[in-house]
C-alpha cells in the first residue's frame, strides 16, 4: 500500500445541520436531501444506491448495495428475488437497516425498521416498466444459488428468451418488492474535526421524536 490507512482522512466542511433546518418528521428532510443528491452526485454514483443489511437465522449480519425504487409516507421500497439470500433472511428476521451515503454532499442517512412485502399488484406494476433484459433476468437467474460458471447463467438466459419469444414476460411469483417501514431515521452531516451533526428521528407511540446525537 502506498499510503497508510491511518493517514487517510478527509475533513468535512461543506455544510451543517441544525434543528432549525429540520422538520418535525423525517420524510420531508429525506426528500430534500435526496433531491440534493440527484442534482449533485456525479456518475458512477447513483443517488438511490443504498446498503441494505439483513440478519440470517444464526444472527449473522449481511449487507449489500441495492437501488431504492420507491418512497412514500409508508416507507422505502426495493425489489428482489424472494428466494435470494436477503429474501430468506427476511423470512426469519423481518427487520433490516438501510444506509445512503452521498459523498459529494458529505451526507449519510441511516434507516432501520420492519420489512414487509408490497402487494403483487405493486410488484407487477414496477416489473412491467423495467427494461426487457431485466425482466428476463428475473426469470433466468436463481439468485444467490451456486452455479457452475458464467456459461450456465447465459444458458439459463437463452432458455428464458426462448420461453418468452412469442410473448412478454410476466412478473414471476418469486420476484417482487419489499417495503422497509422506518422506526428510526438518522441524518448525518459531516463537519470539521469529526464533530459531525447527527439528527435522529425515532418513532414512539406513533409519533416522531427528534433528537441530536453526539458524533
């Protein structure tokens, strides 16, 4: 390594986050920050990219990067194969955490809560607007399972293309959406000397409580 890990650091000086800037509930602030990220982040960074953490039946955590595909007053929606590793984790432990990091803005958002499946109608509506290759891929890929090599995956795709050569693929029963219903949302704004701003919202008896956390 050409540089010591201990010496790798960056000072954050772009902005601050005061209580006066934050609404009483977190969704309005997330929408604002997300809009800022869409305008500011440059390729290859995707503003809707987030890390999703799940826990398996042995209590071991697992995380991976996904894309957020829906947001409303109920929660944060993503789509996947229900038979994938994350889908199996959510069967036994329906709680998860998301993290968004927007480096150009020096901002991070952490979200925790229970995860539920969206309706089949909502899954189908999103599936139908995906590119054809992605729709075929949802049928072809046995997500998270061991396969022999790349050739096996390409053979599965060819078989799927042949299967739907005379028709449009419909949404598989094993594929669809999950919605994380937030119980906690923390907004982190980088500040100088590692004295970052952290505003935490937690759901208590159906109402959001806002509080500042020490960095």
